[in-house]
């Protein structure tokens, strides 16, 4: 969980956003998508296929007709690709939902901040008007006191 951010002046929590807990399937999909999205996965696939080709050509232990085994490897790789797509999309969907909720929370905070800024601006304007009135009154009173009787 992310820590709460606190206001530097008063210490209250700036955001109430908490990411919802992921289900077991979502956690597994995120782990698989995280592992598949590294260089280790394609490297491992290429290494297995290259090792099979070297061993099959050099020692011929598997199949006298390698086309059949190539078709099997092709089917396995197609199945891996077919399973990876939905898992990656599931992980992205969860991430997008979390991002959307965080953005909505940031928007609410920005709206509240904008309202606070308007209130502060109005208060400063009212103080400026009061100061102008007071300085105008002092100028009028000060101007009469400077004249000789």
C-alpha cells in the first residue's frame, strides 16, 4: 500500500484514495504479465527452440521426421501466445482501473484546491478594499491636520 501524503502545515491526509485489493486471479495475471514482459521470457523460448534444433539435428534422438516435432513446437508456441494476450490485457485493465480512480481522486482534490484558492483570493481582495478605505480615511484626516489654523 502507498503511504498517505500529509499536509505540511496541519498534518491531515491529502488523499483518501486507496487502491482496491486485487483478486487472486488478478495477482497471478499481473505476475505472469510481469514475467512475460521481461527479456528472460523470449530468451528462454528461443534457447529452448535452438537447443531442440541442435539436439535433433546433431543426435537425432526425437524424431526421424522433424517436421512433425516442428508442428508440435509451433502449436505449443501458439498456445503460449494465445494465453499471454488475455493475461496481459487483464493486468492492463486492472492497472487502467486503478489509474482512473487515482485520477478521479486527483481531480476532486484539484477542484477543492481551486475553490480554496477562490476563497483566499476573495478574502485578500476584501482586505485590500478595507486597507484602501482606511488609507483614504487617514489621508483625509491627515490632510486637515496639516493645515495651519
